[in-house]
C-alpha cells in the first residue's frame, strides 16, 4: 500500500514537471494552470525547508578550510 502511494506521488511530481516545461513552451491554458500549481507547491516545500532549518544553523558560512 505504501509503495502505491509513493508511486502516485512520484507520478504527480513527474506530471507537474512535464507541465512546467510544456507551459514554458506555450502549452494550452490547463497546462499553464497545472504548472502554476506545481511551482507554487515547490515554493511551499522550499519555504518549509528553510523555516525548519532555522536561521542560526547555516552550514554554508563562507569559510572553506
């Protein structure tokens, strides 16, 4: 059951990526809508990763010793 859920999520992610590429090349209106939703979901995931990490634990401090 878990494998089916993961496969479903993977198919949705791949489909969203395909729609983003297709929309950038001038696809139909529904493709542009799906692409907008996909990009918004990606931004939400990125923002949640930033807030979880915290501002004080930046591993890229600028020193490469």
